[in-house]
């Protein structure tokens, strides 16, 4: 029962912060696994089976994301989780919106799945040639210029393990298209580790609240630190109330992750910080005062606020939800490479960092 106690202890510590870890009895995962009665109004994930960890659990799994889809091409089926325990626009579900949106509520995908970022990318692509789409992200993976590295440690190799660790790293380009033979060697970006560290176990982005249940790996983030993932163009997502889930399958002497889902809330403070770091060829892409930012990007983002990290509140929504469907396959994580050089900043006073929604 070490894991269950740890979760509730973490929630108590973060009670006034951004804990909001879902309850373990409200479950169904990426792929339909999981105990308890199925609730058609909630996209949930598996409950852990307690008492399965041992000191001899020593399997390490190194993975790279092979497919990645945020869902903007089919908004009615956008991937994600029921982050707010509410089915917005569902007339047959009793749950109501858990924060106050800026306008008309953003309707969820089936079973309450929240993914405002998919709506943002869809609207942005309709307005301009969007620099970030699921298509461009997939093309970058196929070319070996971008992926997300995942490392799982402490696994016992069985369908149930109540205590594993899940870690994430950004990476620089592979230098060639990946072969997906299990031997592609990707490096960890230095900014995903403490200064001067080369130890992958010291990952800055990690979930110690992670487990495997019925073959489904689950990691939760946000009680102590957000889940950071870096997309192409230098755009960082800092996700609180985040969940990572996928089915582990034996593959080539290791494991791959299929039917994966990742979801979380992107707080508006972090949204504006991330926009300041988005670049095109080393130049800032969005600055205050620029019509693209003021008339298109900012209004769309602010209008899509649909979440609030923490417990249910009638206060205004101050975050946008994110979701993605993915698969990951075995790779070799070998060494550390420098973090990219930061782009030229916007002129002083025009950085999106620190901006707020009206």
C-alpha cells in the first residue's frame, strides 16, 4: 500500500496548490482496461493493484514517441482525459462545469475528454499557416528531428506493478530518420537534467506516482511539478493535473507503448511564457503589439479556457486542456546533448511572458 499512501500524502501537501489527482476508484485507461463499473460520462484510467512491488524490480524501459496526434483534425474525437470530472455539453450526464469559462463552454469529446489545445490548433490553422500541427509534428518524428523520450524504471515485468517511475526528456535531432529497430540512439537534452548532470535517473520531469495495472502504464504529474514536453519550434507545454497512460507490450526484447494517451491542464501563465519562446529560424514568432499575436493567437487561446488546476471552483477558468494520442517504441538513450540556443527575444516590453487574458 506504499503507493496509495504516497498519493494521498502528496494531495494533502498540495491541497491548496495544483494537486487535483483523480481518485483511483474512477478508472478506465487508454485502451479500455481497468476495474470498476464503466461510466460512459468519464474517460478514466486503471486503478493500481497494491502490494506488487519488490526490491528486485529492476527492468528499465527506454522509449521514443513514434506517432503523435493532438486531435485537431477530428475535434469530435480528440484524445485526452476527463480532467475536470465533467462532461461539458452532455445532456445525460449530471456533472456540471467545474470552473467558469470566458464564454460559451467548450464541448468535450466523448466521455468527457478535455482537449482545448486541439481546438486552438484547428482555429489557428484556419486563420494562418500554423507552425505547429499534428501533421508537422509527425513529419518531424519521421525525419528524426523531434520526439519525446520516456524512461520507465523499477518495473517488475508483469501486468501489475504498483510502483514504477516514469521520466521524460527532450532531445535534439537524431541526425537521420529513425529505423525503429530498438537501436536508434537519442540523447537527453541538458535542460531536462540538473546542471552538469548526465544521470538519466535525475530527470527533472518525472512521476514517482506511477504504476502498471492490467498491462497499462499510468503516471500522474502536477502535485509537485508539472509535466513538461517540448514540441517543435521550441514550444514548451507545462502541464499540471497531468496523466500519462498506455499499454505496455513486449517487443524486440523490451517493451513498446501502444494506445497511449497524455492529458493535462496548461495554465495561462505558462501559456504566455511558452509563446515567448516560440521561434522561427531563431527569431521570435509572437510578440505583443504584433497583429498576429494580438488579433489571432491571444484571442483564440483566451477564449478557449476550460480548466482550473486544483479542486472544483466557481472561479474563472485559467487554463486550457491538452490531450494527445501516441505510441512509443524502444530506443537507446545515450548521453546528453546541449539545450538549443534560446531564440532572439522580442523587444523589451513586448514579450508575451507576463501577459494576461482580458
